């Protein structure tokens, strides 16, 4: 299976004399696209990556049993469903408390996402 490359994140092994896979991919694209097309391509990739994140299923987030149960009951299925909540509306889910809120903020943070502003 081919490994996927996040074009926006350097690998841990990135050095000026031996660039990581993301740097090499960016260099390759920049050499073959006009500046304008390269910018458009990157913008498209950002949209694509955020859509990918929002399609992550609840089961894949490794939540505590309590948080998972509450969300399941509230028919929350994906990360995309979660980011529809603000912190305030999230706390209105039956049995969700501060602890679950903080847990979820951490999970969203790791994905580079957040709750909606109030
Ligand atoms: Zn790099």
C-alpha cells in the first residue's frame, strides 16, 4: 500500500540536505505547475484534507466510554457532526459534562479542528 503524504506537514526526518516526503512532493509540483496553478492546487488540497477529517467516524476517535455513549445516543456519527456544535450546544447533549467537553476539545485540537464559535 502506498504511504500517503500530508503536503502541509514536514516529516520528522526533514533536513536541508535530505528533505522529507512532503518537501519533495511540493518541490515536484512547484516545478511542474505555474505559480497560479500551484496555489490553486494547495487550496484544493486544504479543502480536501478538512473534508477527510470531517468524515472520520466516531468509532475511530478512541473516546472514553462515557463520551462515546452520550454521542452515540445523540446520533452523532462523524467528526463533521461534532464540529457543528459550539461548546455551549455540545454541553446540552444529555449527560455530557465538562470532562467530555474537554476530552472532545483535545481530540478536535489534534485534528486541527475546533467547535463552532458561540
Ligand atoms: Zn520537509
